[in-house]
C-alpha cells in the first residue's frame, strides 16, 4: 500500500516532473541573472569612479578586498589616519574602498561648504547610515531626507529656539549640583582632600538625566539607584555597536548601496552585532516614547498649558501645522531616541576632554576659575544665586576653552555622503595630482561616495594657525579665526556638522556645557592622577577617551576641592 505522498508522486507524469524542473531552473536562472547584473553594475560603477579619481593622490591600498577601509576602522587612535593623509596629500585625497571602490575624502572648507550647505540634499547619507539610523530611531529627523527632512526640521525647530533653551539653565544647574555634592562629600572623607575618579562616568550620568528631564520630563534615574530600563539598555551603546566592526559586517554593509529600499528593511533581522544591539535600544525607547506622546497629546487636547520640555513643545508645534506638514505619531515617537543620543553622550564626552586638557594646563584652568568667581561676585551683588545666560556668555575664557575642545576633539570624526547626481566639487585649497598639476575642482558622478573629515578640517593649519595640532584656547581670544569660507554650525567648526542637515540641537549642547563648566570649575580643581596613564581616542561613533591597555571608555583624573 502506497502512502498519500507516494501516491501523489506516482500520479505525476514525466511531463509534470520536467515542467517543475524547468520552473526551478528558471527561478535559479533569474537569481543568477540578477546577481550577475548587480555585480556588473557595481564593477562598471567602480570602474568609472576610479577613472574619475585616478589622477588624485591617496594612500596605497592595504588589501585587495577592503582597500583602506579595514585599516581606517582599526586605526590605533581616532583621527590618526585623517591627520596623516591630510598632511601627506593635502586637504583632499583618494581613498580605496571595498572591492576596488574609489572614495573621495576631503577636509577642504569650500568642498565641505558645497556638500553640506549649497547642495545639502544632493548628497545623501549612505545606505548603511540610513538603515542604522532607521533601526535605532525609526522615521526620525536623522533618518529623514529631502522634503521629509524639511518637514521634520520645521516642526522641531521651535523646541530648540534660544528663548526655549534659556528656560533650561536652572535645570542644568540643579542636576550638576547633585554631582558636586557627591564629590564634596567624598572628598570631605579623605584626609588628603583629593581623589582619582573617572569623570566621564559622572558626566554621562548627569547629561543623561538632563536630557531626560529637559526633552521629555522623563527620569532616567542615572544619578540615583533607581535607574530606568532605558538607562540599562542605553549604557555603552556607542562602544558596543561601532568600535572595530567585524570584517563580515563591513562587507555586508558595503553591499547595501546596491539593494532596493524595501529589500533593506530585511536588515533588521540580520544577526549583526550592532543591528541586534541597536534593535534592543529602539524597542525600549519606542515603548517609553509611546506613553510620553500619549500623555502630552492628552494634556494638549484637554487645554492644559503643558510643560516646557522639548517633546511638549513638539506636540504643540505639530498640532499648529497644516495637516500635510505635521509629523505622524511614528515620526514623533522616533524623535525620542534621536534627541537622547544627540543631546547626551556627545556633550558628556566633550566635557570629559575639556577637563582632561585643563588638567594638563593648570594656568588656563586658574584663569577660568578666576573668571567664574568674578562673575559670581556680580551675581551675588545683584541678589541672585544662579548664573543667567548672559552671565555664562560673559565667561570668555570658559567659552574659548569649550570652542577649542570642540575643535581639537571633534566628537564626530566625519560623515560619509553619496552624490545623488553628477556634480563638480570646488576646492578652496588646490591639491597636486599624480602628474604634478593643480586640481581646483573635482567632477563627481552620481552614486560616488565622499567621506568628509571633520577632525582633519578642525586641525587645518591654514584655517586655525600653525599650532593647529595643539590645544590652545587663546586662538579664540587673541585673534579672529580665518573665515575665508565659513562652514559649520558654531564658530566655524564642523563638530556639529553644517548646513540643512546640521545638528539642530547644537545650541542646547553649548548652553548645557557652559552651565556645567561654571558649576564644576567653581568648586573643583582637576589634575593628572599619580602615574598618569596613556589616554587614547577610541575610533568609535564618537571620539571617546580610553586608557591604553584597558577596556571601555575611561578618563581618570585627580579631583580636589578649591575653597
């Protein structure tokens, strides 16, 4: 007796079997044809790109498969290769990408102005960055492009206006005083009156609590023992997702440029280290953001004035827009992760580098402290207890130190961009070709990748002076920085990016930094610890500090009370 399956098989005619085999062969043939077509397109694209860039000098490829990309992602310290290549080839050079791709890399001021200001929407994010941002935050402003990005920016901008940000200064001061109280209590118990501690840990905690309260009226609980779930999933995200990416990850992500957008949605399910980690963070943020948006929308509909946090302002601004210009609920929810990541870790890391530089420059640290105390006397004389925005702006030494730290330690090393159409990129500083000719502009084909180097631009001697490789805040006091071509969102720096896609929250970061610097330096002195370790710049998503031979982000400094 034959079973059902065998019976069915027995009923199949030879013609049916042949037909099925033909169908499978046709599917296989289509797959092979599509694969061949994709490979052909990639090869042709890279052939013409190489022809376009072949006269531009650059480093020799160190790998037939990875070009210079592997060494760039595995460099000892963030920015080392940017600085080296910029010195060797000029402010624009050619980089070898994966599978023979030619990449234009530039720190030229006019090229940056053209890419980010003049033609901001003509140079898109790479497919890799777009998908990573989508996985992390959903349809947020850092994911959006073109007219969608314009719509996001129009709704979000009121939340970052100067008057709105001024209301946060007491919040900044209240939170940093929690740290100063903890440090004072700890130092009071030490006979020698000093201690060595990792300042980055504390600055990360306080800036996370600040962004939670200022942006969402939400408590991360970073400064208490009752931390939220978001704190647990968010901690060390940058380091775990971007430091020294595996070779397979680099290869897979390089292929994303050649897949349709709907196919790339499947990357959510890839077992890549950063994808899995980012998915974990997104799910946690999405749940909390849903609750917050529902609560704030309910308050608005009930006619309540609402609070002054950024999300409340967003809800009100969104409601006042024309229906076609409003953000959807999904887009509103997506902003929570974006605002947190942009408004917390970068500020904490910048302040960490600032205290590190001050520990090595005690004379300038004294000048800052004297300036703070002088303005404190004026505040007390008028009967106030807190610094105002005007008081903080009057601290010229403090502002110069902040600007110089943003310049010297560019938290975001640079950003990759892809040309949407054929174009010509002008150069402010011509570079010498392989044949010895001066190159003043570079033709670009649609689809070609440009890697912009913020850290190299921030140290160009032609812009910042002959001592550009030295941390020296007086460059912002003694003379005006050259402004032959103005770029960047703040003080001609590229640290906050530039143009239509520049950091919308840069004023928040600067104002928060001013407030925290004043409170910290008024109370404490910072110096290198005994037997100071070698401090490294980790090449992760941000230029994070670390100790040679040890894991994780670290910045041990000696702290003592000043009376």
